[in-house]
C-alpha cells in the first residue's frame, strides 16, 4: 500500500470513529438513537402473545415513527423549541417525564403518573376505535420511547465502550414471552419498573471493566424489552381481537407448532 493510500485509509477510519462519537454525543443529549429505538421495539413486538404480535407487527412502522419522532422532538426541546402540535398540550415538567432521559429516583412516581395518564387514554381509545389505529400506534410509540430512554447511561467509566452498539445488537439475548409481566394496575407497576430501570442504569454507568459492562448491557436491554412488551400488551389488550385466554393460548400453540420454539420471523 502506498503512503498516500495508507493516509487516506487512516483518515477514513478516523472519520468513522469521530462520526460515531459525535452521533453518540448527539444521541446522549436526549436518549437512544433511532436505530436503538427500532431494535428495542422490534424485539418487544417479536415476543408478544401471538395475536398482539400480529397486531403490533402490522402497525410496527407507526409505532417506530412515534418513538423516533419523540426523540427528535426532545432534541428541539433541549434547544428551547417546542413542536407546534405539542404547544399548550403538555407543560415543561411533563416533557421532562415524557423524554425519559435524565430521570432520577425522585422522578419515578410523577413520571409514572404522567405516563399512566397517556397510556390509559390510549387503552380507552383502542376500545372505542374512534380514531384510526395508525394514529393510536404512533402515540403509543411516542410514549414507549420514554420508557426505553429511562435506561440510557448518561456517562460511562473511563475506557468503557459506547452503550449504543450493545443496545443495537440484542439478537443473542434470550427473551421469553413467559417473562413478560401481566399488568393489573398500570401506575404502581410503572413506578416499580422506572425505579428498576434507574437502578440498572446506575450499575451500567459505573461498570469498571468490559465484562461487567457487557453483563449490565444485557440486563438493561432485557429490562427495556420486557417493559415495552408488557405495556404494549396492556394498552392493545382492549383492541378488537380474541380476548378469551383459551383462544389466545390456542393461537400461541398453533404458532409454536408451525414455527417452532425459535425466534419469530420478522414478517414484513
């Protein structure tokens, strides 16, 4: 390789590293990157009970758009600009809770209250079907992005890698539908889950070696995915479909016979 070719190669590699660090810095201003939101939500939809999986997968793009738009909105909020359609509908304190990023243990109860109000309203609207499902799914994603963001490390120990690559690549993590919690009362459940997320976030931030960092990233990703799946099942549970547990179990058994016990296909 000539000196000039070697120099160009080094410059390209340096540029990629610099760009990665820049994008992570931009992402950390508000929360996870769009790629990570997409990964977490796709994984959460994949492990839903079969009917909810089909329902969520059909509207997956709308859920993802809601989460990603929420992320861009909070970048505007950080600069003092509120998107026009949000003005007058939510105050700045609620915006802090809806961003999810930067929450503390003291925020767990008020954040749960703000998010419960949003999710319960959507649950009721799914039951009445007075608005298009695509709109409801978009708003569901908008709220879910806050749940994922409550577990974004704000900083890491010296020498540790970026959390983003870990959060984007969860294909090797074991996820079981049976581990999705069944929500009876949303608000106290959300308080517990947000507190749990914040505890995991603190552990992830303070991990001092790469093995511990990787282990914490796995636990954090599992927690986020299970939280997202539980909320989706709860909110979408009032939508038209087989409500009877026996019918749902029968559908799940049919799916298992047809697809086996492996990861569900990412149906387009």
